[in-house]
C-alpha cells in the first residue's frame, strides 16, 4: 500500500509541476508499479478502460476531419458578422458557441479550434485578447461539464459507473445551464469597460465573408451528417447495449471512408500523448486499488462524514474541486471514482448507475479545473495558443479570472445538488 501511494504521489508531483511531459510520467509510473510487483501485467491490462480510449480516439479523429473543412472558422466568423462587430454581443456569442461545442465535442478540441479565431476577431476589433481567451477556456470547462463526452473527467466517470449520455444530460445539464447563464452575465459586467468598439473598426468585421473560410463544403456536409449519426448513437446506446467508445470508433471509420480522408494524416490529429497519459494513470490507479488504498480512503471519508449523505456529497464536490484546481482534474477523477463507488456501496446503493455522488464528483472536478491555469487541459491549451500568437497567459493572469468564477460556479453547483437530490 505504501509503495503504491509513494509512486503515485511522486508521479502526481511531476504531473502537477509539469517539469516532465505528463505522458512520460504516467507511463513511467505504470511501468514502475508493474516492475515492482504492485500489480500484475494481466491485471494492469484489465484496468485500462478501452471505452475511454476508443471514445477519445474516435472523437478526436472525427473532429480533425471536420476541422479540415473550415467549419469551425466559418462558425466563429459568421457569429462575429451577425453581431455586426458589437464586442458585447460577440463575447456573449463566443462564450455560448464555446460552451455548446464543448458539450457536444470536447473542451480541449473546442479551444484548439476556436481560440485562433477568437484572437483574429479581437485583433480586428482592437479589444483585449487575453480576457477573451481566458473566459473562453473557463466557458469550455463549464460547457463540457454538461455531457458525457464534453470533459475527460465525465468520460471516466461515465465509463466506470456505467452512466449513459442521457444520464449526464438529464442530471447535469440543468445545473450547468444556470451556471452558464450566471457566468455569461458576470463576464459581460466584468469586461464592460473594455468592449467599446469604434464604428470604423466594426466595419472590418462587417466586410468579412464567412463562406471564404470553408475549404471543402462537400466534406463538411458529409462530416456533419456523420456527427449527427454519432450523437444519435450516444443517445440510444443503452437500448442496444453498445458502448459510446464503439460508436465513436464506428463513426470515425464511416467519416474517414465517405470523406475520403487519409487515415494516416487524420490519426496524426489524435493526441497520442494524452492517450498514453490515460493508460499510465489507469494502471497506477489500478495498483492503488489492488493494494487496498482506495478502500482505506473510502473508510476514512466514511468516518469523517458518517451516514450523512448530504455532507458526503458536499465534501466530494468541494474537495474534488479544490484538488482539481491545484493539480489536474483527469488523474484526480481516475483516483476518486472508485472511492465514490465505495462510499455509495457503504450507503446501501449500487456502485453502478445514477447516484448524486457521481454528479457531485463530476461537478467538482470539471468546474474546479477553472481555478488555476493547470487545473484543466483546456486552460493549458488556451495558454499555448495564446503564447504562440503573442498573447501569453501567465499563471497569475488566469488566477485573477479563474478563482472568482470557480467559487461562483461551485456555490451554484452545491445549491443545485442539494435542492435537486436532497432537500426536496
């Protein structure tokens, strides 16, 4: 048990500080626990959740095909022109687009696709770029909280707890919608002094032609049609007992086939370092569980919270948010999901299926990732894109926006959880 904890904590420190590439740390940690005999090779292979891996690979590839057509650039420029260069309306529209795309695709991919366009629009309007990028990253994490596929923590929770796309939509989306509305209003109030755009600058946006951003209209229509089929599959996968990962892989193959995309080129858009990162963490967490660490932590939390399920839910939500902000929400959720299952079983429930503690963990991990620059992958991606274009986002700059919005979101999340599942 001690050896498993030490290896995991050492890996966690390197992951949090980013002194070494995350994927290398995770894989090295996985190799170490196997070599040290803390988990057998067969058990290590069994703890790798292929549903998560398949879902990530499939969706990343599909988004890559759609991105090649120019669809996402078209959406951003179209929205800006429709708003007639009004920075307030553009900010609201971009935040809404970011949240919707993050819920339907995933937040990291959404930031990769929309951040460069956001930089272009803010340059055209001559409004501050950094706040737009930071708010967009925060919006992506809020939007991604609403669905199974929007944020990696939800993918992990859904896979382990056997929760469907509809489960997340029904239980999380209403609360996230409230959080999103309050966030947008707060963002406009915060930025109101920086959103004045002279008339002659508005004309720059009005003269833009969104259609010119589309590079392949035929493939765009085909890719969107396949995306529609994929989302239908996500909604009804429980009826046919087919995992979302298989649906994503099947959709990927269909899209590559009908869009005549080169598989070799498209697979390059998959973030394989992220896939290896997941594999390594699955094995390290498997070693923790195999050696009784998860069960020990569950008993410790049970002793703290007792039989008070309301207190337990609040502790899980706030605690996961705190650690997600300091470290990274992906490894946190991989570690916390089995723990939450233990707590549910102890209260007489089933470790699989809908339970308020799973929603507490999802809300805490996804929203807590907005606390700091390293709290969520989308934040780091936004920072890298900003730096590449001459707008580096420092840790302190992100903190200025992230902490207040995280606290605001968590207050609403706690209230939503209590009102919906415990008080009425």
